[in-house]
C-alpha cells in the first residue's frame, strides 16, 4: 500500500472506536464499576505473553537490526555534541585534570543501569522498553507515570540538542553564532526563533519514518564519520600535550576536594544518557537474546573509552584556568596554535547533533507506541505505517520537538532536562529486583514482607547517604562557614555506605530469587541493581529545585490522564482481549510460544464488537490469520 493510500486509510479509521481505545457503551459500563476496577488494575502485573499478544494485534515491527546497528545507535546517541562542551565545564568548575576520573565514575554508574536494561531487553524484547519492564514487575500505574516522564525528558533533550545546531553550523561557515536566529515579539514576549532547528527536526523525523533499517543505516554512516572526527581530536590533541598542565591533578582550592569528583560525575552522567535508546529497538532486532546485551554494553564501552581519552587530551593541551566551558575543544586548539582545527571540531559537533536527534526521535516513538498498546494513550498513535514503523508516534514526537526547539532557547531547555531519566533508571533497577524475587500468587506473606523490607532498606539507606551529603549542617556554605555537624559528616557517610553495601549481601542470603530469565542474566545479582538504585538516588539528589517542580507538575498531569482515560481504555482493551484469548497469564511469566492455535472464531467475534476495519493486505493477512482478524494496521 502506498503512502497516500495509507494516509487516507488511517484518516478513515480515525472515526472508529478502535482508534480511540473504547466506545461510549464501554465507557459507561466501566464508569459504573470505576472504584473497583481502579483498585484492581493499578498495581496488576502484566505477563510477557499479554504484551506480546497486544504487540501482534496492533502490528509487530520488522526485525532488521543486528549487533553493529545497535552499537552504533547507542554510540550515535550518547556521543553527541555534549562531549565537546561538558568536559570543559566540569574541569573548569569542579575537578581540574581529574575530570577523566569523574567520567570513569559516571561510566561505572551507567554500566550498572546497562546490565539491568540488558536483562529486561532480552527477557521482554518489545518496543515499549522501560514501560514494559516496569509494567511487568510493578504494575501499569508506576509504569505509566515513570515512562511518561521519560518521554517528556526525551522531547526536551532532543529540542535542546537540535537547538544547538544553528550556532555550530554558523561557526563552521565562519559566521556569527547567532546568524541563523531571528527575534520576534508575540503577545508582548520576545522569542528567538530557530527555523533551522525546526526544519532539521522535521527532515530527520521523515527519515526515521522510512524504516528502522534506513534510519539506522544513516546513523551508522554519520556516526562513523563522527568517530573519525573525535579520533582526529584525540590524536591531534596528544601532539600538543604538555604534562605540566596535569599539575595539580586534583582541585586544590576547595575544602572538600574529594567531593568535587562525585559532583563532576553527576554532571558527566548526562553524557552517557542514551544507552536506554538501544533497548527500545528490541522488537526490531533479529536475535534479541544475543544481540541486545552486545548492543547495550558494547556502546557504553566504546563511549567510555572515547570520553576518557578526550578528557585527558583536553587537560594536557590547556591549563585549567584557560579552559573555556562554552567552546571547550575549539578554544583548546586555538590556544595550542591550531585555529584551523576549530572547523573540524564544529563538524564533529554537528554530526553529533544529527545522530543524537535521529536516535532521540527513534527511541521515544517506540516507547510511545508501547504505551499506546497498553491503553495509556489512544491506539491510533501506535499505528504501523507502510514501512513497518510506528509512523504516527514518530511524527507526534518529531513535531513536538520541532515546535519546542523553534520557540525555546538552549539554556532554558537544558535546565529542564534531568530528573525523569534518573527516576526511570531507578525504577528499572527496583523492578528487576522485584521481578526476580516475587512471582505473583506464588509468594507467602512472610516471604513478601522480607522482600519488601530489604527493598525499603536499600532505598532508605541510599536516601540517607544523599541527605548527609547535601544537607547544609554537614557542609561549608558559600562564605566558608562550617555546618554544625560538618566534622561528623564523614562518619555518617561511611555508616550509610556500609549499610548500602550490606543490604545486597543480606538480599543474597535471605531473598532467594523466585524467577530467573532463560537468556541474559545480570551478573553479581543483587549487587548490580542495588548499586544502580544507590547511584541514581545519589545523582537525583544533586538536582536543583526547578527540576523537582517540573517533575511534580508533569507527574500530576499524567496521573490525571491515567485516571480519566488510561483506566477506561486499558480496561476496555483487556476485556476484549479476554473475550478472545481466555484468562490472562495462562502460560506464566516469561514463557514464549506461538499464537497460531488461538480460537479464530472468538477473535472474529471480539473484533466485530469493536468494528475493526479489515487488514490492508490480504496476502499478509492470509499468511497470518490473527492479523486478518485482530490487526487494523497490518502492512504490506
């Protein structure tokens, strides 16, 4: 089916109840039982089989990706333009030459989250990623609230990233950095419009809609060139190295020097955000159980090596007091007597922006499609296009990014991006622990109480460490005055650290796993997920009040959406699915199997009640009778 015909088909289907998730009669019926339904489903855990059936009903994505595509996807998203700026900010304001140590600390913390994602991605290889992981462990309410924050973070981060394209492009052409920006006044407010960012975002969105293979191929080509540019920076930088610039290695003017390394690591961690984008591609990977761990862990390893070497090169080229936080490497090469290299640095930044925004639209579109499949948003947003991509979700994400980037400047966006990502990583680690320890209906009350006690202890001790680290009474203020408990801080930090380390040991002894995946398994369980909880709690504690206010208001909004729409649509979807497939969870957690032996007549009856349109391609439908019955979005 061609694009225009597909578009007309989708426009006609928007008038059906299937596009919006529920009919008026279903709405009235569920409303009459709303309190009981809400209490029953908010924390109900979904099985892998339920999620796979829903993915098949709405149209599975095409499996075309291999391990190298995944690795370059992760590298392309993580190694964006930020690496050309962030090390300078950390080195100048916090650590000096020890910035490379801060990046290693951040890499260690990111790797802990990577292991958690890799296990889930192999065990639940679906497009929704974090939503599916949390819904399959802690229930749909937590999954929706946490994942909706991640979606918002993706949109803001993408807008901030593409907003930095115009200044770098102007530098590459030898123009003023604001050459492509235009000021306009609307309603008494002055906006700096960036039409270049707007156009670039829509162009990349169209590329992503062309197909996973096409978009990842483009990402591969651009990322290889980007890596070559970074290799040039590293090699050329070492030729200008002066070991005298590495002295003193640690900051010497701050009374708590050792803390600066960790404060710098909290900032450096943002350079590693993006490995989770690889997990969203699980439904399009040829062999998820083999390739997902390779893609996730391989990309984080490559990026860590690159970041470490670039930090070392920077501090060998330039004394700490001469590092420019705004144009770090461009200024470094100018200082070293190689001003022509600034154009190569600008090219590298531009390539990083393009790959970052490409994967930054690809990943949230898959997460959004996963949420729609579960009834949290209207199903039409998860419709699959002619190229077997979630084209509606992709364009929704792309248009949101383009509009925000057009109207909002980089600094304002950058200040809003942060907390949602840490919260998601925190919940994924917690979900992994709970999924391993607890199987619904198979745990006794004492066993469950012991599991909950250990999880609460891990969270509580992590929060205790953060409070001792941050509270004014344990620190020195801007005027150099010591807090009342300043001299005792190290004692309490050691105590909290020991308790945090003892908790996973106690888990290993007294909380035996009730479920173990058949494919990739997180090593050193439960130490790794507990470490991820601790690290993400710590990093969340370094954020400012504005981030918490944004998180609070957005969370209130998505909770209201869940109560007014999500409960109704998800319940209606589950009732229709139950009519066709019988009771939920018939095969248990993590089981696989073919859906070819389903009762087709029951499916026809259920689909008739929904007034679903017929499958678009009778050839594809004939090859898979379930798609003919269930899927209004099958593709040719």
